[in-house]
């Protein structure tokens, strides 16, 4: 079993910031221990997998505006 297998199939959701016109569509899915990120248009092309704790820390930084341009 791989980390990707730990992501429950029904949990994938498309980002509200995805924009098909700009060719930028991502989905996030989760399981008990991992979070996956993949390209909506190429779901079999690969999945970035993060531990749940790491993902929560990243999401908190995004919400805090840490990566705003």
C-alpha cells in the first residue's frame, strides 16, 4: 500500500481558486494520516502526499497570508 492509497476516493475536492481558463486546477483529498494534492486535469499523473500535521501547518500559514504576493 502506498500513501496515495490512504487517500479516501470520496474526499477529493477541487480548489475554489482553480481556474480552467488559466490551466491551473488542483484537487485536495485526505485520509486519516495523509493529504494529497493532484492536478484536476491529470488525476493519474501524480499526487503530492503530505502528512496531516504538515498539511495543517501549511494551511495555517496560507490562511495567515504568509505566501501572499
